[in-house]
């Protein structure tokens, strides 16, 4: 009753009972009641599926938070509510509750806290989730290109591109302004090309306005002679009129400049750049820890509050929107809204060890031995070679940057679209020592001899001066080891060419295998039966099997840690 009469907000936590269900062709329609009055409800896709499956039936009670009143904006009694007045509820803020729950508003008005693993991509607004920030990624800058598409840049790359863009814009503006200035000067000279006159001293004394004096000087055969006969009052009138003419000419030139500049090509317009920060979340409840599920939270235009988020800290996050993840990636994409709030909480160390692994710089041996945490890798190495591949059918480019770690082992980093397309501030050259953070491990298994990782434009960062102290220490260790850099690079290139040649030769053998002695022996002993000969030919047509990949069993570091007794009170 209070909701229909606009006396209270529908976003508070409340318990309502399903009073009616009408199966429609498009979507089922339900009515909810607080025990006194009924109101129609508008449900989303996942709730419709639950109703169709019979999981929600008449008489079931639902705990709802974050609901919205749609339709008519006028306050009205519940018995006189129009057909368009409906209560919009979302799956992510709706849960079934026990039969004996009290109907109506609850004493706890806070949003309903749901497990992260139960969040639906099409389930609408999320009231609250209890999570731990396991990874915080640096702020990236997304630029929407005029021709369509977008490009992500790091802070350093954005600052560098911003300076270059401003410099180019300044040069274009100066060039255009000079063209307009020369055109105005040309028009002004044409106006001055009039018949010259002779003025006597009497004629000069009769000049009483700045405009008359200005025209007399421009039309005189000897303008300097006229200025010598002008009085002090006439000189002031002339200077004032000249200032007015210059101001009028300047305004006209500026308006013409703005018109030409705005009507010019798309490159003259301002850039559309939006800062974006992403964090990776893992749920704290038992259901989330068992599923080992993580989700990315996107924060557009982050503030100081978002910049203060810390890895390994537990938060209750309120008011998030959910959307389906990218095709093939699975999971759910979370996005912060204007109403999103972060509340830090304390978490027991034993639970934290189960779901959170701190950052560490890995080597090739670490990557091959076990699956990296959250399938992301931080490495420090020296660039050995940059291999570019152009795909003619699609017109796209792919770069693979090969590095060696501190153990002289080779690792490849794949840049889809090329290194330049990924918006890096500094070009990758041979001999550069850098730190690559948040590289993605997208393959089902990594090659033992030469693992290849993917560079993500939205998450990965490549820097010669990383922000974390552990990464800077690894760079210093690598610099101390590499005393003879040129000789080290020559040896590393030789090892890399050997591995690449071995890989290409193995691929060619798999594509066109040669017959070995056993196959020749089989062919010699094959009977003349055509049926048997065709079967033998079919068997011999198969290529050699690909090498068996190692079985990588993921194991958490918390298994090997010492047991910590649980605290008496859990906050």
C-alpha cells in the first residue's frame, strides 16, 4: 500500500507471496501480495525460466530487494492501481525464503547479499556481494575512434599520445590561422585600391570622426603628410577607430576559423577518452570457495575511493549491474554504477589463504610446473626478438615478443593486432628489460619448451619501471646478471632459433609423414585382396599423432602453508 501511494521506496528488503501466475506466450506474468493488497510484477529472463520450470509457484514466498515501480508515476490507492503499474524485480536481488517468513518490509533494510557464483548475467541489478579483491589492474584509457572501434592505452601511453595529439592539433590550427590571416590581408589590400586624393590643410582640420580620418589617410597620396597635420584630438579619434577595426577583424577571423575547424575532418574534433579500472573478485561464502569462480568488475571513471581498493582485502559491494560475459569466456561481467559503495570488512586468515594468492614474479619453470593463480602471470625478462606475422586474408597482424627470464629460459608473449595496436608507450626493442604483468594464460596446456602467453589490452601492463617492489627487485637482479648483454642476446637468439626450427620441423612431419621401414614391410606383405589393400591404405594415410601434453594439476599454495587456528569471533 505504501509503495503504490508513493509513501515508501520499493528498493527496501521485503518478503512478498506469489498470489497468481498467468502463463503468457512471451513471458509469464505473476502477482505478488503482502497479505493485504496485490500488485503485478515484471520479471526478467532468468525468473521467467524458473517460473516455466515450476521452481516458483503460487504460495511461494520471495525475499526481494532493489525493486522498482514502473508504469504510472502518479500516487494511487492499491485497489485503484492502473494496469501499467508494475513492480519490476530482478533475479540477482530475489531469493526464495521460508514459508514462515513475515510478509512486508523487513527489519533489516539492507540489500540482499547473494553469492558471486549465483549471479546471473541477465539477472539485472545486484544488491550486495561479499567478495575479496584478488587482483587490482592499473587504470586504462579507452578511446572511441571516429571511424568506429576503440583502443585501450595505459597511463604512460595515454599521456604520450595526448601530447602528440595536442602538438599536431596546434600545428594544424596555426597553419589554418595563417591561411585566414593572409586571406584577410589580401581582401584588405583590395579594399584600399581606390583613387588617391589630395588634401589641403583646411580639409584636414574639418575631419571630425575617426572613420573620416582613417579613410582620408588610406585614400591620400601622401598618408604621412596628413598625420603630421592632425591635432592631438584627431590622433586619439584615429587610434580608437583603428582599435575598433582590429577588434572587429579579429572577431570575424575567429568566427571564420571556428566554422572551418568544426566543419573540417573528423581528426580535428576532440578525442573521446574514458578512464577504466578493473578488479578481479572472488566470493567469500562456502559456495563461492567451492566453485573457485572469479569475476571482473569494471569501474568507469574511477574516483579516489576506487583507487584506494587493495588486493587481499574483503569488501561488501552494494549496487552493481551484471551482464553476460564475452562469448567463449563464460562467467559474468560486473559493472559499477553511480550508487556503488565499497564497505571493507575483516576476513579470517584461513579463509583468505584458500581464495587469495598474492602477486609474485614467475619464471618459465613455475609456469610449466603448475597452473598460475587466476590464469594470470607476472614475468620479468629481456626482449630477445620480436616476430611479426601478417595475415593476408584478414589484413590483421600478430606479433610475438620472445623474452628470457632470470634462468635463461625463453617465454613468448602474443600481441593480437600487433604491438602498436595494443597502445604501448615505448616500442619493444631487443635488449630491453621489462616487467609484463597480468599476462593471460588462455591455452588448455602450455608448451614445455616454449610457452606462449597472451597480452590483454584491457588487463596486461608492460613497463620498464613497474609499480610493485617485488617486480622492481627482479628487474635489478636481472640487470646485475646481464653484464655482457650483447653476447647474452646472441646466445639467446641461437637457442630461440633452434626451438622454432624444431617446432616447425615437427609440424611438417605431422602434416606429411614419410614411410618408415615397418610401413614398407607391411606394404610388401599386403595380400593382393583389393578389400584388404584399401583398408591398409586408409590406415597408412593417417599422420603421426601429436606429442602428448603434460597433465597440469592445479594446486593452491594454501595446501602447503602451516595451519592457522580459526579465530574465536568472525566479523
